[in-house]
C-alpha cells in the first residue's frame, strides 16, 4: 500500500507540478509558493489528530480513509482549469499522506516492538521506492505525451486506486481487535486526548526530533519544487531528465534507511540523527 500510495502522491507533484502550475498562469512569487506548500498544510493539521483517532478507532480504519483520498484525489486534477483550483486539489490530496505515514508507522511499531527501528526503516524504504520511481516515471510520461498533464494524472490515479485495492484485504480487523477498539472509544474522552497532546508537547525529545525533521523537509521541499523549475527554465532539460535527476538523490536514501534503522536499534537514535543532519546539510554549502 505504501509503495503505490507514495508513488501516486509523489508523481502528482514531481516533476509535473511546477510545469502544470505555469500552464495555468499561476502568478509568480507568493501564489507559486502556495501551490508548492498546499499539500503540506493538511499534514500539519491532520497528523496529530489522525494519530489520536487511530488510537481510538484502530490504525487500519484510519489507513482505509487515507487510501480513499489517495484513490480519489488524482482524478480531480483532470477537472482543473484555473490555478486556484489547483491549490484546493493539492490541499485535499495532502490529507492522504498526512494521515497515512504516522498511522502506518505507529501500526508497525506496535506489531514489531523489539525491531521497530528496523521495520519502520524498511517500510520507509519501500515508500521511497515509490517516491524514487515517481519522478522518472512522471517525466517519461510527460516526454512521451508532449506534456499532456491529463495523461500523467490518469497514471497517478491508477497508482492511487491500486493502493486502495491493495489496502482492502490487509485492513480487515479481527472481531477481537474491533471489540477492543470499541471499548477504548467508550472510555476515551476529549479531555484525555488533549491531555495526551500536552504530554507530547512537553516531551523535549519529540520536539527536538520534530524540529530536525521539519528543517529537513523544508530543505527538500524547496529543492523538489524550485530546482525542477530551474532545470526546465534555465538549464532547458526535458521532463525525463528532470525526473531522472530527482530520482537519483532518492536511491541512496532507499538503500541506506534499513541499515541505519538497524544501527539505531543497537547504538541509539542520537548518533545517526546527528550524522544524517551533517550529511544532508553538506551539499548546500
């Protein structure tokens, strides 16, 4: 599910989004930036509530909701004829990833408590396979179809629907689990959820790691959107080469994550995080 879901969501933006936004005459500057971040805002809004909701209703039900969005959002791109509509569709699409990733990782952590670092890293690598394939596949479709955006978003839709179909048999919960979640729902109150959020907000380790990850996503998101535009407008590379270049940087990530997950299980999380920050910051200097 993660493979096809992330393939779908990544191919909807990389490398197509800057070119699609330009074809819709999106005003340069502020509104171009809004197009770039529109799908990330739901992630900020929904990730924490989705995690709490999955504690009550069960991980699988929340994952099923996200898979519905993965399957439906791509086809809305086919109806877009104005840049402000693109912002709205990107905003809706962002809810899928915002719910999917944290809840899926929580499910894996519960299933493999003694190997959660390795298993979450393995899951992350599988999603990066989809993320790695997406730019070069999307660039190939744009090159072959002479920048036919509808053809590309049909392919995005096919991947999203595949993620939804893949999820259906996996997301079935046993009656015992469903009963347990129903009992938890009866006992859980809004006050308890808010108390849990306050506890998270006071956890220095969580805030520190979240801050580090936020900086990394800021850097990568800026490169992902504006570097693609630079390659097209300044270097005059065709969409296939743009996708190939964006794919190349993800291959090492895909191969190294399971290894560093195992390392962190053995020596702790801090050293790999610090090393990762140093390595990720070096190329921009």
